């Protein structure tokens, strides 16, 4: 009997041809799934991009002398649409797609080996108020690589909290001079006085410090080059009150207001749900939804 996963991939490739989609994003969650796929004929199709967990060993993806095109995804569980949106952000960052691309996605439940869903996306038209994805300006922002790194940190905080407790926090990225002028310290700034190289979010110890300091009241301010400028910062910009923000609290409204007043982007983690909301120019650019408080292994 033919593996049903191959049937789904075959139909997805046919849909890609019929709809003029440039790429097929195939979501695989384990080393075993990747080994299986790389042994199939479909592995030779140049339109397929694998979306795999960040920690998957590189050697697995180069088996058989055919290096796969790969997007490294955040390693925790998200809803299907959240996984897709995250992959699209990374896909644009890596040059696999553009903000105008048509993409087919094939995936199953996060953490499971079976495939059961095919989605078709025209990135210029596929999104709605329920699934916002207005990232044109975001992707063209010079700080986009830093923004995506902060999103990973925010997803960890949303899914795992800290020491068993849920945590809500705000990150403001870019236009740091204007942001610092439009905010003030609620507590002593734990990053003050350290050299810039010791405050970079590329350093694992800085990432861990950020996760710990996310428990403080106030926002974490990060420059467009990835240097943490401050934590425990109150945002003084007028809170936004757009219709799109109904049901959201003061943390989200303050973040939206700051991005409307400055050129910064804000990433907010909801304490109650763990949902990560990205604000740009005073509006919601995208939301991502981590599901569980453990990482995939």
C-alpha cells in the first residue's frame, strides 16, 4: 500500500503546478521523517522546502548527497496557522519566497509524524483579521533579522513562562533613540554600563538574561543591530485604541502606540495565553500562537 504521506505530497505538487505556486513548504518534525522523505523521489523536486525544528542535525538533511532546502523553525508546538506564518517569515528572510509569492503548505499536527493538511496561500491576499499577516514593511525593515530572533525568544517565553509561571512582556526593536526618549525606567536598568558586545542577543547568556528579566514590569528595548539597551522600561507613547485592538490590554495598546509614534517594531507576549503579537506602525502585523509548555525532542 502506498504511504499516504506520499499521496498527500503528490497531490500538493499537482496543486502547486495548477495554481502557479512557486514553492511547496513541507513540515517535518523529526529526524526519522526527514530520512524517510530524503529517500523518496519527491526529494528531488526543486520546489520543495523542508520546514524542520531548529535542533535537527545538519547531517541528516544532507544524506544521499542531495542537500535539502531547509527552513529552521521554532522548536515548540504552535497552531497550524502559526507554524505556517513563522515559516513564511523565515522563508522571506532566507530568500526562498517573497511577500508576493504563492505557496503550498503540507503539514500535520505538531509533534506527530502523519501529514493531513494541504493549504494554498497567495501571500498578497490570503490573510484576514482572524489570521493577520501584514508584514510588507516588517520584512523590508533593516532590523528584520533581529526581529525574527526576538520572535523566537518571545515564543519561548509564551510557551514556557519562567520557573513554572506564565509571563507577559514587551520587546521594542529598532529606532532606539526615539524609543528611549519616549519611555522611562520603572526599575534600575540591568544592562546599563555593559559594553555593546556583551549586550548582543546573539549571545546565549544575554538571551537567558532576557528571559529572566521578562518577569519585570516594563518593556525590553533592543536596537536595530540586536543590542539590548534597557529592561524594565515604561512606554510613554499614547496608547493606541484602534478597532483592531479591541479585547487587548494595556501592554498591547502601549506597544502599538509606541510603534505608531516611532519607527520601532514591538513584539508582545500575552501573560494569559502566551500568544505573541507583532506590532508595526500602530497595527497588528502578525500573531503567533505557541501551544504547550515543553519543547519537542
